[in-house]
């Protein structure tokens, strides 16, 4: 039996954030860390342009489950989420 992957991408000008719902453990590090980008009451709930790309990277890296990942599209530091 194969596991269904529900991964969505949210593209911004400088960074693309992906979210894999099946991995999320609802620790809310993203929502508490950067509510102007991650807001579960809004659709889409991830708006990468709501903050500087460096701040988005910092918060995505704190995701304990790895449900959030990023890719910089501006050539900035930390081009991709580090492999776990």
C-alpha cells in the first residue's frame, strides 16, 4: 500500500514554501514564529511574501516534523531546506 503525499507549494517572489500535511504534527512553530506568513484562518494559509525570505527560512527550519520546506528563488543563503 502506498502512502498518499499531500504536498502543496506556495510561491513567493524570493522563496517557495512547501507543506506536506501528512507529516505535520501541529507544533505551531510556524504560526507562532511568523503569523504574518503562516495563518491557518486565511486562505491560502501560507503567504511567503508576508515577510523577508531570510525570516521565512528561519521559521521553516524550526519545523520539528519537516512538513515545511523551502527553496530560495532569489539566490539567497540557504537555497533549500537542509536534508534531515
